[in-house]
C-alpha cells in the first residue's frame, strides 16, 4: 500500500476508536459538531453544535467520522482498491488534497439536494467515490492496451484517458451509468431494509464527478525508472 493510503486508513481508524470511548451523549454531540449538515447554511448554524465555525470545518471533519464499524470497513476496502493506484500516480501530497476536494464536492452535492435540512452526513464516501472516478480514467487505457496490471505495478506509466475519450467510451459510460443506478437503488431500497441511517448517495455522485473531471489537474505522469 502507498504510504498516503496507510496514513488515511490510520487516521480513520484512530478517530473511530477514539470516539468509541465516549459516552452515548458525548458521541452524539461530537458527531453533530463534526458532521456536514445542510441546515447550517440557511441561518441555523448557531442553533447546531459547533456553531458558525463548524460551517467551515465540517467540509473536512465529516470525512473522518463513520457511523459504525461496518461503514468504516466498507470505505476502507474501497479506499484500498481505488486510492492505491491514484496515490501512486499523483504522489502522496497531491493525493491528500485531491481526496479532500472530492469530499468537498460530495458535501456540496449533498447540500444542494438536501438544502436546509437538519440531516447530518458523515463518512469518507464522497472522497472515495472521487478516487473511483479518477481510477476509471486510468483503468480504461490500461484495459484497452491489455496492460491492466500496470495499474498496480507502474501506474505512472499508464496513459490518462481524456475527458472526451471517457464520454465516448461505451465501456466507461456503462460503468458510470451503473454507478448512478446502484446509488439510486441504495438510496431508496436500503432505508426499507435496515434501521440504520440512510446512504448519502448525493455525496457519492458529487465526489465521483469531481474525481472524474479533476484528475487531470493533479496528474503527474512521468517515465518509470528501473527502481520504481
């Protein structure tokens, strides 16, 4: 695993473990402080835990909090799959910034759809969906060249698909459509099948779009030397 991915996994795990030692009352209060809540942006920030400051910090802090261990493990698994090649491709520092921006985009999408609602959103799903969108732009050329193994072994040598190629590719458009359909199914089916919180499908789609569109800004493809 790239060091950047290990660091993110460790941070997510440490936050979850630390919050598990809180009382139920303190845990609920802290979740509302750290969560992204659309109601903060319609004049209710001072009435919610965290006040005005949380209106800014929650764009970042919500990405490090998870509802339960299952939520954390699922996100960790997807982070390993899609975060690893992206981190190797663009480097650790850019990886952190890129993932956070995808998380911001996910939060903005959630806010637009849930405008004014006092609904707390937590989790790194928006950022991880962005890494998935970015990964698709690398995976498409790798598969077309029959060199998909390079996604793992030498991702900086893989050609980055242009946005035009992405939207002309039936394979990628099918994958994007499937991603959207699955998220809508999760949004409407999951609440009926579980007593847990709903799935922030809006954040998934916002983060995915940001990752797909913005990877080129962060890309640093370069020749691979023999020691890489």
